[in-house]
C-alpha cells in the first residue's frame, strides 16, 4: 500500500530518490520520509501529507532510501512515517506490507531493552536487525535471520550508517531493481526510475540481497541467484500529464486510443484464450473494485453474445468458493495493477486446487502476471490517477472481444469495440463537455447521488457510483433498476439526483419505468441514453452502440465525477484514504 525507493550510485541519491518518490505517490500519500547516508551518519526527514510539488534540499549522498505511506498500523503522524530506526539510529528501514506478528516481536524486543518510538509494525524490523548485528552477524545475515521471523508481507529496504549498500528483501509486496549506467535503483514500481533505465530485475518472493557496485540476490537459504534483467517498454511521457491539469483528465481522454490498444492482440492469441474459457469446467471471473465491476458487466456480455455462463466473484470473497475448484476450473483474474492482495490471495488459493489462471492485467511484470498460467495484457500504459478510468474500459473491451470470439464473431466484436472507441470523440465533444460541466455545478453540493441500470448497465451503475464517491466524496450508490423498489426508494426525496443508464437495448422500457418511479418521488433524473425521454430532467446524450454500450457509457460519468471534484477543490488524482494498488488484505 506504500511506495518505496532506494538509489546507490554516482549521482546524487537524495535528489533521485526524492524525485522518484513523487512518482510513487499514487501508492499512498498520507506521509513520506527519506533516509540518506550522510558520511557515517543517517540524515532523515519525515513529513505528514502528500509530497506534491514540495522541494527540499537534502545533503548530497550516494545512498538514500525513501517511502510514501498509506497508513495501516499507527495513525498518520510524523513519528509513524517511514523510515524507522533501531535504538542507535545506525539502521534505517522503509517497508511496504504488513508484519502480522509484530505485536509478539515487539514485546520480545522490548523485554530485551529495545525502545520503540512509533506505533508501526515496521519498526520491529529495524530493532530485529540491530539485535542480530549485536550478535556479530553482518547485515546480509542479519537481514536473512530477520525475515525468517517475519509473518505477513514485505518489501523492505535497509541502509546502515557504515555500509555502502542498500539491502532488500521481498515477500508478497512488489520490488524491482533498476540497473542504470550510473547506479542501481530498488523500488516498488519501475515508474519511479523509468527516466533512468528500463533494464529491470523483478524480484521474487523470499529473495533477499543488496546493491552496491552490482546487485547480489540470494534465496532464503543464502544460495546466490543469478537473475537476468528484462527490458520494460514503458516511456516517461506515458507517466507524465502532457499538458492536462490532472492525470484523471488525461486518462479519461486517452480512452479513445487505449480501448483500441486493448484489443490489438493477434487474433490467434485471442482465439487461444477463448478456447481455454470454452474448455474449462467452471469459469470464475475475479477482481476487486472497478475490476470486479468490469467482470460483472462482462458476465452479461458472455451470457448474451457467447451463451456462456461465467461466475463472477469479488476477489476478497473468492477463498470461500475454493471447495468448488478442480484442475479443470479456469480463473480469469482481472487486475489493473496485478498486485491487489485480495486478487493474489484468491489466485494462490485456486492454484492450491490446481485450477488454471488467466491474468488480465495492465502490468506485465506484476506478481499476478508472473504467477498465472496465461497472460492477456491490457496495454493501457501506466495509469497514474488513483481511480481507474482507462483501465476499466480496457478490461471491458478485452472481455467483450473474448465473448464475441467465443461466439465465433471475432471480427464483429473488434468492429464494435473500434466503434465504441470512436464514439468517445462525440461523448467528449466540446458541446457535451460543456453540458456535463453545467451538470457538475448542479450536483456539486448534493448529499446523495443514486445510479440505476439494468442488464449490462447494472454493474455500470455500480462503477458510476464508485467513481463519484472516490473523487467527490458525495455519497453515491448504484442499484439495479428492479432492486430499488425493494427498499432504497425510501431514500428518494425532492431533487435527489438519480443517474439512469438507459441504452436502447432490452432494458430500455423497464429502466424508463424505474426512472418514472423515482421521478414520481421527486428525484432529479439524469438520463444517459441515445434518445431523450420526457422523464429525464437532464439528458447526457450517448451514441447507440448496442452491445458495446457499456464501454462508452461510463465515460461521461467519469468526466462528471472529475468535474465535480474540481469544483469542490479536491485533487481527483489523490482521493483521501485511497491508494492505487491495495496490497494489503
Ligand atoms: O489494480 P486492481 O485493478 O486490482 O485494483 C482493484 C481496485 O483496488 C481498484 O479498481 C479500485 O477500486 C479503484 N480505486 C477504482 O477506481
């Protein structure tokens, strides 16, 4: 849930690490800190809040580590911000993950006289290292013994005041080494150093080691491992705003290209994957948050187009289904980051039952990509805004194409998706943008917004509500049109905004009746539809895309949420309490 970065080399480590940390802010931004080897001392600085555009001048150094935090253990405060230190401040540690047995470890260490300053789980790592160093171990061995005692997940970086090296260890949290011509980076995500190198080693679980003049990687038993770096084809421009005010805006507008890129795989590859779906004995689509909603939307498309039933399960609930799994089950794990703990945990459980795993992810170097049997990349390029926009529609595009291909209609599927991508020009035309901006003004002070849809638009209503909640902090809920009258209608009163997805498909008549039901109770009805209807108080015009409707119809609501957030003075790229990849369960 946090971002970590370290650098050792010939350039100024403090500057490089601080710059890289700013690019990791999407992983957590409630506080940050840096530790710099300054002669034979450790200089440190910690701050509450996001780094934002802050500039600091730190001592020049060849070795530094840094951390941007999304709090798990201990409130948001300077003292709980990383780095954490041993009693003598000889060792500095930054950590992403959760040490589940930290209570017991802390108690043991306190009994031995260690003094703790913070409420974090991480601090035990620094004191354990100190304990082993005092026994006469070198830092490499001390780290090996320390990680043997840790339960939970960790990506750890360690520096010592007298050691010209950065030590690292990894389990269940991402960590990679960037090999530049002037030194080495170790970070949660290559985005942190992609302007220096795309030559990268992605570390595996239980690997530990250090970088000084070269990287040394060992397994948990101390056996050296030789890992070949791979080239990652991400470019810096993809991770920059390129003139847009916020990443969210840039990523909303990018969708006309990313949707097409998502389905630009070779036809044979798509056919091979659909065969897996066809031959499986039980197919489970799993994901979290928006990725889960993309699975849910797609399940309707699979049913309608491919006449295939797929199970859709929220990844965090999937473990309870493991009793149904067999070696013939196929799990389609959908995750932008490929690092979501709930998804990885579900996949591990499925693998224990020898089920096959197909990963649909945007990060081909992610843990999910590496532990799966088959991989279908989304090819959306880095998504920096914490909320998903372009990767949601990429997931929908890919899953839609799979459904069409399964029905033997690959070409038709591809045409529909290209049509949906082209429709974005109209949806986000200057005239339509202006109309959505006007609507944003009307909605910005509302307490509640409800979103309604049926069929393929049901999960779209859920996703629309999630987008609104995430960036505007307005309470929003999504419902199926039919469910509303079973209770929620009690919440509708005069001027309650209700966004109604009304595509011209088999749901049209019924969803319009549902719109009438809320209107009769005073609701302000916003129709997202190709056709105006007298029940709408506000009409968001969208093209009639038939089965590809869902891909395009979410886009005006993404833009609406973005506009409301801006009007309210919120930063849509960094919503409060959220992090881009949720690497804790
Ligand atoms: O990286 P993933 O797709 O696995 O992430 C899943 C969710 O955490 C993510 O979709 C989350 O709900 C976003 N905040 C949605 O905007």
